């Protein structure tokens, strides 16, 4: 039995706690909620993930289907 993965995108507070503000099932869904482009959401996440930014407004969380 294989467990499938699902991504959840979140807008988070820009402090050390990164508390969730909004949650979307995709980067596009979250972008619509935040009134920004999908590219902006993904670029913020990419820059943070690769160490180009110290903090981020958006994060991507990988979860097992069972956790949802």
C-alpha cells in the first residue's frame, strides 16, 4: 500500500512562529485568496527554500493523505 502525498500552500505570519493566516489547496488557490499572482507565491516560496530570503510570506507543506 502506498501513501500518496498532498501539498498544502499557506500564507504565514512573517515572524519566527510562521502562524498560518490563509490555506489553499494549490499555489493558484492561495494566490486568489491573497490577491497576488501564482508566480509571486511560488517565487517567494522558492527564494525562501533556497536560502535567498530570510523569511517568507508563503510556505508549501507536504502531507500524507492520511493526515488530512
